[in-house]
C-alpha cells in the first residue's frame, strides 16, 4: 500500500518584479504548538472544593427521593418531647415555655402518653469545645425525641472568640431533615393573617460554611436549590392553603436576577400550582415584597407565602414586627420523622451580660409550644394557649415586657398566661377582642 505523505497546505501570493507580476506558491509556515498552561493552584483547590460540594449534594438528592413517609403521632406512646435550653436568654425563656407545656399536658404525662426529656450540652461553650455545630452525644439524644422545643443558640461570626462552627439551627435542620420552617404572623386588628413556608435545608444557609476564599481578593459562597427540595416545601404550602380554605399562595424569589436557583424554585412552584386549580398562584420578588408587607393597602391580600431559605428568614423577621417584634414570634421546623419548635430570635448574650435575662420575653418560645401542641395532635390545648398569648400580649396587656426592670419578669408573664388559660370563658373573651 502506497504511503501517503502529509503535505502542509500551500498559500499563493502575488509578487511584483521588473518582469511584471507573477504568482508564487509557498508553504504555509508550521503552526506553533500550543502549550496549555497549568491552572493556578488557587483555581485547582477551588475546583476540588466545589467538586466535593457537588458530590455531597447529589447524594443528598438521592436520599430525598427515598425519604420515609410522615410519622403518625397518634400511634406513638409516649410522644417524647425534648427540651434544649440553648444559649444566652435561652434557658430562661425555654424554662418558662416548658412550665406551660408541662402544665397543659400534666394528665397526658400521668397516663404515659407524653414524656419530657431535658437535653444538656447544646451550649456554645460545649460546641466550641468539640468544634462541632452539634456534639455527637447531643445529636444521639435529640434523635431519641419525636419533637423538640429549643431555645435560641449563638452562631459565631467572624471576630467572635468562638471557632467558626456552623449554626446549630442549620445543622439540626439538616441532620433531621426539617425541611419546612413554618412561621405564622397574625394581627387581627390590622387585618394581618400570614402563614410563611420557608424552605429550611437549602439555599445559601445550607452551604454557608462551605464557601471558599480563592485568593485574598476573591471569596465565593454557594447557593443551592434542588427540585425535590423545592417540591416538598411548595406542596406543603398548597396543602395548608387547601385544608385551611385559603384561596391564594404566593412564591417569593429574586428569579429575575438569580436566574438559575431561584428560577428552578419558581418553575417548580408553577408546576405544582397546576395540581391545585382552585387556588390562585402568583409570585413576587423579595425586594418589592418587603415593601408590600408595610403597605396598608396591599398587605391584607397576602395569606400563604412560600420562599427559599434566606428570603424567608428576612421576610418573617419583618412580619413579626407587626405582631410585637421577633420576641413574640415562634416557628416550627417540620420534617417527616422529626420536628423542632423554637423562637425566631437570637440568644441575646448582652441581656445576660447586663443581668437582665430574667426580663426576657418568653412569648416566642411559648408560641412555639402552641405550635408543638397542634403538631402532635393536641389541637384544643394548642388553640387555648394561642388565644391566651393573643390576649396577654396583644390585647389586654396587664403586664408589659420591656426586657428591663421597667417591665415584667418572664416568670410573672408566664404566670399571667397560665391564669388566662385557666379562664373557663377564654374562648368568648378572645372572640370579643377579635370583634373589637
């Protein structure tokens, strides 16, 4: 077989000389070989870091698709309620909330249907000592409980004396797969009746500790949205609206700018909305929604809102101000197998440092306790506690919490709530305030 010799392509050019113009064919010069430069060490390190994040999240999505079904509290005996005091003012206000719950569930405890367990070791000191968001032994105890009532915990920030450990709240939500952060805000006199469904296990909060400083001049964090994660929180919001005869569900994103992750959340929202033809579905951007919540003409129109993690945190803090501030608002963290109930505010270490912890308002954790009662099936008790909180905190206000000695102590306010719960005419009394 004749060997074919490769010849470099030739080029033709015109050359002008004394004899006139003639065409000269020349060989094209050989191309220089391109040598691929090795990526800088900083980029290689960032690529490996990102690869690790992707592998972890892909495995997580696989687990989400195989998740177990919802737990049936009616079949449990006993229902185990764990108490986590937390940091700062946490033990003070959580102790008062525990006192209320133990009073309301006294008969159920005596019958062996409910059990309370105090879980120690969730303090910032212990977490710093073991350099973990949740000490291993504490996590074991938490998983032995069906639901937990948790006081606020301190999350270290840059410049704090503590190591840069992950938020205990975020860690518990991820460990127990508490994907739904449910926060109600209700102020009848202003026509406000909002229910927020905040996705709890994704977004920038999930990957916040795993950002990377590529060079001293470039730092990058990551934002995560998955379709299975979006589907379950959005479906929960629509199910709540259907069961509670609400005619509208609103998604809140920034999908016009954050096109990929927020875009996936919003696309999933409208896909699921098709399954609920009797419920209006619409969406707003987070920046304008923060404005609309203070717009007296528009805010009454919103009922059920579903949001990614960060936007949900911001918007519910704003919403809580209408109810009396973040110190009055509780939240539920719901998963299929576990649930955690807590205040939406922080641990307020300054109050402890200044000797004012006993004046901290326990309303937030007590309201979380009301949500806990509803969740485990004691709806009537949860309703009575909610009505008592409304009367004591929004309407009657015989005692006022100021966070200082100028107001009531947390224990006195708790006694006020217990006395209100004991009123046999509580429902009628609450209804009178509603009508007024």
